[in-house]
């Protein structure tokens, strides 16, 4: 029997089989899986999970959909993500994750399968989760499992779903793929742009172009996306950029700004990292262990500006300067006769308003 596991950062895949009608088989499977999961969590000192009606419904809906369509994927009906499905089920999460599997006949088998895969195991062991839901459906391609984890949402405790440890067993399937952990921050977008999600609010963010990044060495890593963070950036904030790659951060406090690789992980179609100060976060294709490295830009010698003027340094853009000096891009453009707002250069002297 072929067994399959997926984490929610994996892409959709079709199983090329003719599928019979889907048949939900949740029964005692949810409480059995909960007991096995909580037994393992207890063994590592993690708090137990509670089984929630809302997450059961989200998970069961997804396992039903997978079985009925013959699709083995974390992308569900209508292009939904696990976060979408949890919200639709009435669970307003701050942290959400999902494991799925296909072909495992019993709770013990599927939990052992997940524990045998580093990424799925990390979801099970994640101490940030407080709640769990499960969906199980038989289809023509086998038995489909969906396990949803969450925190922060209101939980209606399912029958037999109060935290308790027990059960468990050893075992390890072969050929189980593993990739990443599906944990993304609450859906707080950057200025209404859901290509950037942040875990807390209270500071400013703005998507920037490669020209706005202002560092050719960073752009050469394979630019995908970038965002400026400024204002009251907290000491620890999770930021996720849509796409798969690696993260580079350049703090706003230095001129010229020095890029640094930021520890990151793939999460449900995003790449996430934690920052603690103002600066620019850039998603690139290459990683810190790739053949290409980033060199700090050469030091720029800047002479003291005359009163009411500013000399452009590496990494400066008109939008950043406008924020810094409390004015607008349009004002700087008009005051300095700039033809193209995207083209300013290092060493250029700009007049400032109210000088």
C-alpha cells in the first residue's frame, strides 16, 4: 500500500485514479488521534490539545473534498487555504496549521506516519497550538486524513475532546516527503496588501520595487518581493512575504545599509521571518548557502550637506526620504525638478522643504 503525507506548504497534486463516492468515517478516529498526539506532546513537555468542533468541521470538509475530487492537496475547494477553511468554520485563529495524509488505515498508523516526517512532527509538537480538529474520509483512492491545528480562536469542545494524554506507538513509514511547517501569523495585511502578512499592527509598511531596495547585490540574489517597515516596529514581529525563497533584511539605522540573511521558513505559500527594527525585508530566490553571496556595498563618502539640503545615500528612495523629513514625494519632486521619481542617485543633493 502506498502512503502519502502532505504539509500545507506543498503544491496541489492529482492522484490519477478513478475515485468512488466519498464516505466520511470520523467516528472515534478524532478522539483516538487526539489521545495519540497528546501522549506524544506530553513526552516532550508540550501542553495538550483540545479537540474543537470548529476545527473538526474545517478538517472534515477538506477531507471530504479531497476524497470526492481525487485531489491530495492543502489547497481546497475554491482555492481555499487551511486558514480560509478555519475562518469559514467560525474559528478566528491567530495561528493555524495542517497535516494531511492518504492511505493510512488507522489513527495509530497515520500519527506514526506524521511523526516519522520532520515537518509534520513539528506541527504536532508545536507548543503554540492549543486546539486540534480532524477529518477522515474514505474515497476510491484510499482513506484521506486532514488534521488542523489552531490557536487564538473560540473553541467548542467536541465530544471526548477535552485534553488527555494516552495511547501512542512506534513505527515509521517509508518514502514520506517532508517540507516546512505551516504556521503563519494572523491575517494582518500590509496596507491592505495580502502579499505581506504581519503578526502585530501599530507600525507602517509599504511594498517596494527593486529600485526601492537600492542594493544591487541583494537584487542579484533573484528579487521576488520586498517591503519597507518603519515607525514603531516592535522588538519581535513575524513578517511573511508571499512566495518561496529566502529572506534578506537591511536595517534602516545604517547608511549605507548592510544586508543580512534572515532565518526563515516556508509557510502556506509564504516565506516568514522575525524582525525587530525598522528596515527593508526582501524575498529572494537564492539562499544563504547558495553560490552567490552578498557583499556589503562600498562605503559612500558623504560631505556635510548645506543647511536645508540632503545628500542621497545608498538605499535611499524618495518615499523613504519623504517619510523621514515629514513631507511628500510630490513635494520633493517639484522642489528638485526631478523628472523620474524612481531615479535618484548616490551623492545627489536634494533640497528639503521649509529650508
